[in-house]
């Protein structure tokens, strides 16, 4: 498998994708290049430098061969040790960014990518803004020094579009109650309600990496898909990247079930004007589905709390939305908890008097 690093056409320094300018930037001579410019300079290979690495097959304990995890850095020749899913990383010795091309080609070639639009500095600022805005976090708890690690990672996802044909039969009821003299009359009108239509669902997004925490991976969704681009390996340069190890078949049943639930909700939502509705029958027939393998930009943040506990966060690399567990100041929560139960109690009393 080839290890690819992107070199500056002017000075030979490493090129990295810069989210701020949405171009490749040389760390040494500060030149910048767009994707098109890079491709135009060296049409065949871009300015990639490739080094063929040895594929060392090691035997697992159970005798199964596993893929080699050792590559060689094109810049300094040092060994680069990777996980089986690593698709882009940095050389531990010379910090040269490298892309493992074999992990993002063939059947593992991503269809699409959303490039980072927030750089590390902005990500750090946005993260601190986020924690300061949280009500239950003790004021003194957060400061920049406690951010242990912040890394830009392209995570693999499946993005699914689905076309369905839906039909629903339901019963709607409207009640009218009136009084004449001593008699109370109730009129119930029962309606047969039918709905038929095409349901189109777009961008159902699912985590495609086994080792990632599904909540952290999906908590940063959704992304603005208008910024989607065709995948180019160069986007990964300067970031970490993971390749997918969850295939489409593994997710298919779950995605279909969710699509049907959404579809039913949409159909149900078109029925209005009744005091009650009960759905008798709902069918959704799938007409078409389209699956895209997409790389999405995520900043992962590891934060060490004062108690020594590690907290993990993920941030949408496009809009800075943060997802994760925050340390909670229990004193603050209890105050609010007290107010909530007081309100419930008063309501209970009013109810009691009315009865
Ligand atoms: Zn340069
Ligand atoms: Zn190196």
C-alpha cells in the first residue's frame, strides 16, 4: 500500500488543507494552492509523493492473518504504526502528514467529503465558549490548559436517501357536546381518512466506524450538505482520518426501520382537523435508495477535569456544534430541582381543591 504525502510545488515542504482558506497551504513558504491548481501542476499524480510500504502479514493468535499496520514515512523513512482503520495520520518523528492511499481507494474510496471549515484555533475558542455558556458547569472548572487533546478527524459515515410510496388508512373522530334542558347530547362524527403519496427522505446519516462512540459520532449531526464535495485524498492531508469498517448490509435493516418510522410520521402529520385520530393501516413501499460513503469533519476534544476524570467531546468541524458529557455542578442542579418540585406541588394542590 502506498503512503502519500502532498508536497509543495515551490519548495517541497508539506502541504496541508487549511480550513480557513479552503485551500492547501505550505507550512514552509506559505504558498497556497486550490485543488484544481494542484491537479493542473502535475496532472498524473498531483504533487503526491508515494512510497511503497511492505505489507507485513502478522499472524493473530487464532491463526487469522491481519493487515499490516506498519508503514514508512515518505519524508524521513521512520516507521508509522497505524490501526487497521487509520486512513490519514502524522509521522510520529517528523510530523509529516501522510495519507494511506490503500485505505481510501477501491471499495473503500469515499464518494463524498465535507472539508473542515473550522481550524484548530477556532475549534478551541468555540469549545471554551460552549462550556462557559453551560449553566450547570462550575465557573472555575474550565480553562484552556485543561484541554488535553484536540484533534481534527475525518470520520466515516453512511448517508442514505430513500424514496418510498406511502399509503395510510385512519379513522378520525370529531365530538360535539351540547345541552338542551336536562339532557346532554353528544354527537360523534366518524371519518374515514386516507392518505397516499410519495415520501422522500434525504441524508439519513449513520456512523460507519465500529470503534467510535456512536453517540459522540452522531451527536455532531447534522451537517450542511450544500458544502459536500467529491472526495479527494488531499483533503485528508493535515488531519487524522479513519476508514469505514461497518458495511452497508450491517446498517440496512436499521435504516429501513427508521425510514419507515419517519415516513409514517410524515403521513400522520398531514391529517389535521380531528379531535382524535387512530391509524388503522400504514404501508410504505420502498422504491429506491441511494447510499453514499462520506467523510465528515469532527474535532475531538479530550478534557481533564479537576477530579482527574477524562471527558470526551466531539465538535462538528463545519459549524462548531459541540456534543459531549459535561461535568455538572450538583449544587446548581439541586436549586433548580427544588423549584420544579415546588411548582408541581402547588399545581397538585389546586387540582385537589377543584376535585
Ligand atoms: Zn512551499
Ligand atoms: Zn517522518
